[in-house]
């Protein structure tokens, strides 16, 4: 990721952190004693919510593949593996297969992976902590694998 893309991403994270936009909101925040988040808090905040729809879907599909990694590692059907690679990219699929961790959850079929990813994103949007944690884990995985989608 380039430095300018990282700054744009961090700016969007700051915008999502509920910083007051209007003078009235700033006045109410000052009266309540609440402080805006610091730089360290912004760096620790999850960045998948600021991605575009395709980026969020990629993170969710990676989370589902990581969760079903044990099933994926046993798969020998080349056509099915190519179908997964077509959805997430060869680099992401290779990184998931090389990953030691992963849960033993059922792996959605390749033609249903995008729908399952949207369902996971919907759960996370409804403040489901487990779904958000899965997406956050996938975010770190994609960053480590060098496959993080740039803004």
C-alpha cells in the first residue's frame, strides 16, 4: 500500500470514529468532556469498514476461507479450487492454504461464497462481535499476506 493510500484509509477511519462535523456537535463534545480518538486509537481501529463494497466483500470471503481452511486444505478438486481463486485471487487462496491456523467451520461452496460474505458483513454491521472479530482477523491476515485491497 502506498503512503497516500494509507493516509486516505486512515482519514476514512477517523471520519468513522464519530468526530463532530458541525459547530453544535463540537460544542456538545466539549461540554461533555469527550475527547476525539488519538492517533494510536485510529491505527488500532479496524480498517475494513472504510473499504469499498468489493474490498469489504474480499475481506469477508477471506474470513470465510480462513474459517474453513481445514476443509479447503483437504480439497483436491482443481475446478473447485480455481473457482475459489477466481473470487479472491490466487495470492489470497495460496496464503490461506499456507496458513497454519484456521477453524474447522464448514466451507461455503464457491458459488455461494459471495452470498455468505455479504451475510457475514450484515452480521458485523449489526454489531455482532464475533463477526467483527472474524473480519478483523481476516484484515490482519490480508495485510500480512500483502493482499490488502487499496482504496
